[in-house]
């Protein structure tokens, strides 16, 4: 293989910054030493290098065992160069793709065939860059090595001709071919070879002097060998046969590096894309690259692992913000911004007999590293964490902005306010009182949705009343009429809407808003929406779409179950798609990241409805709530609605075993008995489950609801009454497929139908960058 000497510069001797002395408990870190020694003694690896640290620097760097066993032993050193194998995917290829994203050369939604002419055929036409980064493009993991033996040009012809092995977007299928293709995209769009682009844009600026493809001969002396090829030890050539046949440079493998260099990369990521004054990525890019996304039952970042079937090497005490990757040769890198931690583990576990195994050891070392953390994020605080923490304390609600800007849309108008107990500003002051106390606003009437003005009523037929504090009349929009009548609107110039939504189609507050908007359009009133963040984030979208002509009070518009839109954005969509001539004003939220969950906004949690008592319940609600129209308890009448589930005829152990076997990530069902004191099965002992959410951001809630329905039908076909299952689901195809015994993969496929079209519709109405 050719050698590019110019990709590796001279090593600098400047000492790296160090974490404060009390950042890590060194005695706790020492617990890894006997574990590593025992693994070496068992022949699981010849030796390794471990580096642990935080944004400030390396706190632990140590070499163990041997670099070389055959033909003669050579001790491991901390500057040993390793074949990184699949760690290449995020560090070289993924980071290169994100650099192109930042410069406008590509978008995640771009179809690969549009970037690589000739690639998008044989069923690959709709595959996107994002799908390849998430391994959901449907491509084969690896095509035959024989496809590469006629040289790179022929190899690429054969890759271009491949067809998906599963429908794109339906399954998580880890694929080297997908990352080879991403590497090809980098080359085509940048005009440079992948190794040159990664060197110029990542490794050289970061001072990663021992990192790159095709390591120079001068580095071979301290490079760990892998196995034999053609009777000679592989030293300095990539072990992966396909990358080797492509000339040593590929998107899926081929990177070589050291523990100290990877520590610099990790510190850059913890620093929000910057290290030592050199910026590689923006903080926004780092967040987008590393946030957990659903990948057909697995949680993945863009190029990164987060919590998937490949996460065996993940430290068990890492936070849900952790991301990392492993490599076939025995390498692993995990970075946890939530703990200000990185863990680098490098070995050549294939040497000398191709029999080593290290994934469990890497996971144990990651866990030890987490347990050794003695302080919170470093005093220096990374650029990535600073905006994130600031956003958690400075999200400006619509009502805050309205007051700050002098109530401009309401000045000189007679105002009606649609609100309830959730209508409060950032200091928990009621929107009612904010408007009443303003000389600029003439508030004359209040309107309340389901659950009444105080949010505690859990029945229909709610009557009109009076607000005891302001003395203003309250008109119930969950009583005789759900749409404001002409009499109720008489004398008003403006209707203002300020209610906290959840982000789920069948949560009725958005139906109340839509009906009120329609009434405002009919009567020539201005309609003002004071926007609020969605507590279950504003990016995740989960079908199924609403069946045609099935609109109702629990399905007010053509939306997926989880729509990822704020009430302000929905209002814009409703007005445009209904064709109303409406003077609509949306007062937007400021300082909100749509990817954030409720606890990351700095806003007070107020139960949006009587049984929506925690953020975890809200995250589960789009899936678990689908079942509550059937003859099961979703936990109403317990302390944790939507987090507990059951019925008198369910065996807890049988049910939980079957449900956990469905493989929905980020949640586990634990068997239990409970007795609701209200609602379904009141006073009856129910068997069922506690739903333990391990990653709120990574939970595919609707898929979990579909899995529950599937298990109920499979285990209890004579007990589970599915007659009203479609009431909230509103997708006859899924209801019927469930009763026909379809597998979860098929139900998820059906749930995805039409979602891409919705996402395109949604684009025109988004107020906050996604």
C-alpha cells in the first residue's frame, strides 16, 4: 500500500492541560488495573492503552501488557499507534460529513443519488445522507470481498449497482457499505480524497499528529500489529480487507491513531467543537451530530452509537447524552458531555491469534471512569455546555415576549383569553394576571378547555364560571359547546391562546385552539397564540398519520400521532391548510432548542392535565395513551398514570417478558400488580407492568404502544377488547394488521406511511430551526 508521509507531522512536546486534581478519584480509577491484567492473562488481548479525562485534559493515561507478542514480545507504550477500524466512521467520515454540512455542501435530507450520480438506482433512489449516518438506509452490511479484487474503480461500479436488502428506513442494519458511500460523498463534494480532507479539516488543526490514513513508515515501529496477511504480520496497513483493497482509504475503516490524539478529539467534542482556540465544528453541529435519534429500535447519533445493540462497550453509569463507537480491532471511544468525561480504550485484540474480545472490558472501564468522577463539569466549562446551560435558564415564553414588547398585538383591543392553569409566565405568574395588570390590555372574558380553568376536572360537561382572583367570567369550551359561539365572542376584538400542549395529536388542547381559530376567522377577530416549548421535544415525529376523513376532537387535523410542532406552528398550519382568512399573530418562544426536553428549558413543570404528572408520563403518553380506549388500565387512579399498565387478566411476568422481547429501545417493562382507585378497573387488582424509561430522548413511544397492542392480542386474544382501539390510533391499517398478528416491524412500517409527506408539509410552518 502507498504511504503518504505528508499526512503526519512532527509530534509536538507541549504539555496538555490537566483536569483539576480532584476531578477524578485515582483510587477508583485504579480498579481497572486488575480487570485488564486478568483479561490479558486469559488471552483476550495482548495489551492496551487507556486514556480518561474531561474537557480540561487527560487525567489517566496508562499502557498495559504488550504491543507485540509474535514474533517477539514488545511492551505496550502510551504512544502506540492503532488501527482504529470502525472508529473511523464517526471520527474521520462522520466529522467530515458534518464539516460539509456546515459549509452548505450538503444537507442531511439530501438523497445520496443526487450527490453521487449513478448511485441512486435499484431501489436506492430515496436513501438520504441521514439514513446512511444512522445505518437505516437498508443497505447490505458488507458485499463480497470478491467485488473489490479488480481494483477500486470496479469496486465502486459494483457498490453503485447494489440494491437495498431491506426497505430503506425500516430497519437498523449496521453497514460498512453505507459509510464507504459517505466517504465517497466527502471526496466528490470536497474535491479531495477522504484522507486528505480529514487531515486538512480535522487532524492537522487539532494537532493530532499521529492520526490519519496510511501511516508513514516512520510510525510503523510503534504501530500495533493485527493478524497475518500473505504470511506477514499486518503493521501499518489497514486490517479490514475491503478498505485495504480500496487502497487503505475508506469511509468505514482505515484510520490510525493514538490514545493521546483521540483524547484531543474527545476534548474538542466536549468543548462544543473547539480545542485550544481552534474550532472544528460549531456547538450546534456537535449537538446535532451527537443527539440520540431513533434508528428502528436503536438510539444512534450521526455516525455515533448511543444506546443500541452495539452498545455493549458503553459505560453503564454514563448519561443519556453519551455517544461513542467501537472498532473490530479492539478499539473504543466514548464521550459523555453529561458527565464531562471521555474514555479511550485502544487494543489490538486480534493479535496474534484472531481470538481476542474486549467489548465487555471497555464497558467496565467506562463504568469505573464514571464512578471515579468527583466533581461536576469543569470550572473552565466547554463552549458546548455554556449555551446549553444558558438555554436551560433563559427560554423566553410567548407570554414573556408579549409583556416585554408592550402587548403590541392587543393594544386598544377588547381581549378574550383561552387559557388554564398552564398559562403562566417564566416566573409562574398567571397569564390572566399579566394581562389584567397591564394598562395596555382590556381583558374582558376568559375561556377554558378540557379539565377546566384549574386543570383538575376529569369529566365532560364542564360548566361556565368565574375566576375568583380576577372576577372575570370563564366560558367553558368543554361543555355545551366546544367552539366559541357568536354570543360568547360578542364585543371581542382579539382571542389570545395560551395553554401548554404536550405534542401529541389526541391531546385535546390543540383541537380547542383550532375550533377557536375557526370561530375567530368567521367573526373577523384577530387570533394571537402565545407559543410554548413542547415538553417532549419539537423534533421527534412518529406516525401513524390520521386516516382520511377521520378528524374529530381527538384528531383535529391531518397529523401524525407525535407531530413535533409547537402550538404556534400548528396554528400557522391550521390557518393555511384550512384556507381561513384570519389575522393570525404568533408570539414565538425565544432561546429554545427544539431538540430539548421539558427539563432542559428552565421552565416550571405544571401538570398539563390531571393525569399528566411527570415528564416521563408525557414521553410515554403518545404510545401508552393509544391503549386507554380499550379495556386496560393505563394507570389512571394510581400515582403514576401512563407509567403503569395492566388489567385483571394480565400475568405480569408473561406480559413483561413478551413486551421486552419486542426490542423497543430506551424502556423496560417490570412486572407488578396494582389496584387503581379510579377509572378503568377501579378497585380491582391488575397484573401488568411499570414502564421504566432509561432514555427519555431515545424512546420511540408510538412504537412501544404498537408493541403493547401486539403483545395483548398475541397473549390475551379472548380478554383484550380491541373494539375501540382505533379511537385514538385512527389508522385502520394498523388496527387490522395488529389483529392479523403482524410483527412489530410491519406495524412500524405502516406507521411510517405518509410521515415523509407530513414532514414536507410541516417545513413551511416551522418557526424554529430543526
